[in-house]
């Protein structure tokens, strides 16, 4: 039936947004299903065009069954387009959310380890098999979505660079800081990190540090460190 594939696409997309987990993995880009919907839409358009050319204006004004048939096909094609746009809009919003959740770090966001860190934020919320199939963000995005993510990253870097010395838009603002220093625990190995003052620290899992918040804010957002 017309529109069944589009309904399947929108339903699966909506189901992936029902979880309350903020770090829910982005599902893999449904390329085969999208191509099938585009093919159906083109076939509907060709059917409408051929029927209109075959019967002419006189038949279209007199034959109600023909008008009804063409109307159904036209509305089905429009519905397919609307479902495709809704699907793409949902994925664009999800890509932006994950950029902000990662603290604006594109390299971290596209690394395989970033997805596992996000998934582990609430293991009970996501089935393990689903996590494996939707774990790597880079593999789940289409080439066009990867280009959008890189372009969005460059746009945000240009925008925030003018006042980065005053405010970092990508820093977490869930809780206003009560002091400049913060106690943190390392949740996963982050390797050697160079702090603002030139000091080098090797963050290994289980270790605790008391550091300037501005030095570790990004690592906290990315899930390497936990405030204690």
C-alpha cells in the first residue's frame, strides 16, 4: 500500500527518540529504506503524468474515478516527501545534540570509544544488541551527514571564537560552579593531558585529582572524569 514504507521509516525514527537517555545512540542511516521510498515516489509521479497525458483535460474534468485515483497518488507522493523530511530533520537534531553532549569535540565524537562512553552512561536504558548495532556514530551517519557535522563544528568554532576568553558555550551548565577548584575521579584512561599552565598529567582509571575546573571541564563533559 502507498505510504507503508514511509510510515515504517518515521515509526522507527520516532521510536529511537522515546528513551529518556540523553546519550542514546543515533540509529544507522536507513539508506535502503530511503531509496525504496524515493523509488515509490518517482513511480507515483510517473503514473500521474502518464495518466494525465493519456486522458487529457476533458477526461480529468469528467471522470471522477480517474480524478480520485490521481488525487490519492498525488497525496501519497506528498506524504512520502514529508516523511523523508521529518526523518532527516530528526537526525539533524540528533547530530546537533551529540555535538553539544561531547563538549564540541569533533575528534572525540567521531572516535569509536566515544560511543561506548555515551552508551555506558545508563546501561539499563539500552539493550546490549542495540548498543552494538548503533554504537559507532561515524558508521551510523551517511556521508552527507558527516559533511553536515563537520560544517556545523566549523560554524560553531567560528561563532564562539570571538568571546572564548569570556565564555565557553560548550561547557556544561547543569550546575553552576561553587568554586574554582574541583575534585574529580578518572572513569576511563585519558592518557597524558597538557593543562593550561603547561603542566602534564596522566589520567588513569580510578585516580583522583583536585584541579582547576577550567582545566578539566571538557574531560568531564566527555565522560573521562567524574566530579566527586
